[in-house]
């Protein structure tokens, strides 16, 4: 992965984490924590969703990538939040 692609990937993860933090209110980790979770969620979604057969295209590839990463971040926030509460 080249540096510009990595920077775009990290920015997409950061945006997705921020959006996921807004959606999943009780399980968030603050702005910076949610951004980190978004980046990890982007990696998770990029790996997991194609293996589950989930594939869709929205307005542009960038918007689609943000939604994929946001799905991964939401799943990760919920799982971490549930583990943290027990």
C-alpha cells in the first residue's frame, strides 16, 4: 500500500469512527477513541464484509468506503461497549 492510499484509508477510518460515535451513543470512547475505533473498524469491514458476501455501491467509491468503514466501526463499538459493561 502506497503512502497516499494509506493516508486516504486512515482518513476514511477517522470519518467513519466519528460518525459511528454519533450513531452509537452509549458505547463511545470520546472523539479520539472513536476515530481509532473507526480506523480499526475500516480494516475489519474491509476484511469481513466481502467474506460475508456484503457488497454494494453508493454515490461514489469514497462514500461507499466510508459506509463500509462506518459499519465496521459501529460493530466494533457495540462489541467493545458490551464487553466493557460486563
